[in-house]
C-alpha cells in the first residue's frame, strides 16, 4: 500500500474545519421486563471531541465495542445525540430539523463495512449510483446523468458496462468500489469509512486503501476512517484518535502515535500489530482482564482495571485529554508524574553517557 502524499503530516489548517465534534455523548437505554421499564443505560460514547480539516484523514481506532461506529453514525445524524455538538463547516447540525438538514447530507457520505448488504440487490449499479444524483438535483438532463455515471465508474476504476449489472455479479472488492462510487455521486466534502476494508482480502484491501488515497488527493476529501486495523491506519492516515470504552484516550499525528504512544492502551494496541520483518524483536503487552461493561463503566480512568501502570489516583480521578507534546494529546495521570516515574517516557541517553529525563 502506498502512503499518503505527505506521510504523517497534517494538512495545514485553512480556516474552519470541515467537521468539528464537541463533547459528543450517546447513551442507549436498556429496556426489558414485563412493563418495559429501563434496566440501565449503555454509555456507548461519553464525551468525545475532535475536528477534521479539509483534505485530512483522521482515523478512529480501538477494540470492538469501544464506540467508534457509534461516533460515525452520530456525525451522520442517523440518530439523535444524548449531548454534545456536531458542526459541519462551522454550522451546527445536531439540532437541525430534518428538512433543513437534508440538503447538507450531500456533503457527508458513508462507505459501509459490508459492500454487499449496503447495496440493494434489486437495483442495477446504474440505478444505485443515479439515485443520489437525482435526489440532490446534480444532473439536470439524462445526458448529464450518463456523463456523471461514466465519470464515477472511471474514478473507481471499473468498466463502464458494469453499470448494467447486478450487485451479486461482482466480487467483494468490486462491490466496495461501487459503494465508494455511490458515496462520491453526491459530491461530498467528508467521507466516513466505517470499517470499509475490514471485510476484504489483503490484496484487495491494499487496492481500496490506495484508491481512497488517490481520491482524497484528487478531490480534496476529508476522511473519518473508522478501523481496528492499525496496519492499514499507519499507511493512510494523517492523525489517529484512539478510543477506549466510549472515550478518546489519545489523539496525535500518525508518526507520533506509532513512534511514541503516550497512553498505556495505545502502547498495548501497537504491541499486537504484526511486525513486517520475521524474527524482529517486539515486546508484546498482554492486558489482563476483560473490557468493563459500558453499562457500568469504572470510576476514575476507565482503563485502570487493565492498566499495568495504574496507581491510586487512576482509580478515583478521571484523567483529562491534555497535551503531552506539541500536537499530541493523552488522557493519562502518568504524565503528571516526574519523567523518571513515567514508563511512557523512557529516559534518553546523552552523548556523554549520562541519562536525560
């Protein structure tokens, strides 16, 4: 897989970010029993904030069930928020009435994980791609519609005669290309990729990742790339946000995350990524215990029940996502301790052999 044009470099900010999420919360009530009463609340997303610049890729990573996909669906307004704000190009959309929001939906589109179930099996490719173009009035004539359909097929590198075929006639990778073409049909500014390559074979996965990178460079798209595959994320992102149990615990440029993680959970995730060189040394970190229930998350730091470095403060006080280095945020009490007591900041060795903290 090719890396982005400027690997590890965040696009220079140009005014208002295309997407800003502020203290996003989504709680799902549990209902059951004879009278259908509430049996508690699932804290799926609990205070998430980030922004995405135009032309930037922000990857949202973490274990299954950490709330990544819920964030994507909340941004798309597929359900109402419990609290927080979502701003598209500076305009708040989380409280916007459906009729007012509808024209703005064109600017943010989604590519789903399963390319087969996300396509209507009763619609030919032509009809599936033409639907958003017609809905948003982007092609005033039949000739303009045909030209746009041909452009979309060329863009995702599929033959034009595939427009007349059915979804079941394509391979998984081809169907995902059709899904990308359908998302591009609305001419969006922001593309949300929800595990968009996790269901594909390795070679096909690389092709789709390269395609997304090329499309971003050509069209200036912003990407919210939701994934649990850190090997893919390392190749295509500008910044990484690491989620654990509904909260972002670390947010930094790609190079900083992969070279020097500042949160124990990120450190453990990276230790599980297969190394490219057989036999290369890597210390695998095995987390003890299971992920706590989002119905009753632990007090203090939510990771303290599995953290190898946890101390008393972690069990009672919630850490704040704060800068540890320029552009690098982490929510960990270890960074308030002296460097010599912080295992996430290994001591540096001076040229004369003395130790630096």
